[in-house]
C-alpha cells in the first residue's frame, strides 16, 4: 500500500493551512435550496466535478469513502490519491483527498458543498500543495496556474450539476 506524501493529513479542513505549501481557497455560489445542495454533494462524492473538468477516474470506488485509494488521469499524467476525510452533515457534504507517491504534487485538496442558513449553496475548494516531481518543481508558475485553472473547471462542473445540466 502506498503512503501519503505529506504529514498534515486533514489540514485542508482548518482555517489556517500548513506553512511550506502553496494555498488555494476558492468558492462559487451554485444555487439555492436543499435539493441543489444534495445534488451537488452527491456529485462531489461521485467524483463528477473531476470528470466534468476532464479528469478521468481510472480506478476507485464511488461514492468517496475514507481510506479508499482513487487513481485519476489528467493530460496523460497519473494522479493517485487517497480519500482522507468525508463530510456529511445537514450543511456540508464533500471529501478531501491526499496525494500518494507518483502524484505530480504533494498535499491535499478538499471539495465541499455548503448549504447556508439562507438556503444559498456554495461549492468550495481548499488545497495546499507543493511540487513533488522534477517537472512540477521546474515549472512552479505553470503548476500553480494549472491548479487554479483546474479548480475553476471543477467549480464550473459543480454549477452545471446544480443547474441540472
């Protein structure tokens, strides 16, 4: 069994992300109401944001379960991860995965649908990461740009799910 490539497991749930990593926090309002929240939350658990963004699930179980390894492919790169947390409450639904050996980065990424008291539904993505492969270390500005771009695509996929597309 492969090991995680970082020690701060679960830290993507904290307000203060760990030092020594690039941090990403983005959020998008995708709709309102419990039905939208549940639809988007289910899509997150089923890795539909990844598939909607062009990231292919190669191997792994749906829905996300803590301890499961999931393997994605993006632009020909292997992206192995392990589910390290699953959120399931009346107001928050999502998961976080951490990187395994062979991933281009080292760190964690969290995807959560949030139902606010006023009924608004947001999707938030929180990540901390640093390069772990020679090509990502050489191209840090490109890696950070790519991370922001794929996160925006995840949010667009969430908005499409929320609207029923």
